């Protein structure tokens, strides 16, 4: 059996599960106590989930502290435990490794498509901002102090 290690995965469990496991997860840290903003975590929903039988790849969208968007993928196998409760694992058999790799590729392709769309939107927005600056600016500074047009020969 092969084990796939996590890679840049930031999966947030449901808030109910967090409160059962870590009842004080909403307690602010020392740095947060001085802040006036709301520090309650918001649940993160996956953008897409790709499945192949019991295997799945989940695509997540995240933001870093600077506000930049990045994407992560969680690879898992769903199974039923002895009590009949559904669980997930990141261990895969030799026959499942290739299948889960294909799911990961699909999720990556989706993430690349989203990055391209985001980049195009950002470029269009910057272009519109530049055009509005050109139109709404009035007389350029270099022409402000001229009282009469000069013709020199």
C-alpha cells in the first residue's frame, strides 16, 4: 500500500467538527485581541470535487495575507469504518495510485483555468482604470501654466 503525503493542503473541517474537537478554536490569540475586526473563521467550501469510485480530489480556493488567490488539492479515499461512519484516508493501494493521480491532474487543470480567468479579469480591470485616468484627468500638468499658445519659428 502507498501513502500520499499532503501537499499545500488547507482543508477546513466543518465548524461543528471543530467545536467538538477544539472547543476553544474561536478564542482569539494575543495578536488578535487588540484587533477590532471580526476574527471568527468562515467555512471554506470546495470549488470542485472529482470522483472515481471511492477516490476523490477536492479543489480549494484560498487567499494569502496579501489577498492573492491560490488553489490547493486534497486527494482522499472514502471508506466506511466499523461503526458504519464514512471516513477519509490519504493511503492508496497500488491500483488506486494511478487513478488518484488522474483525479489530481483534472483538479490541477481546473485550477490553471481559474488562474488564467483571474489573470485576464485583473488585466481588464487595470486597463479600464488606466483608460479612465486618461479620460477624466482634464488638462495635463505640463500645459497648466501656459496662458497663450506659442508659435516659434
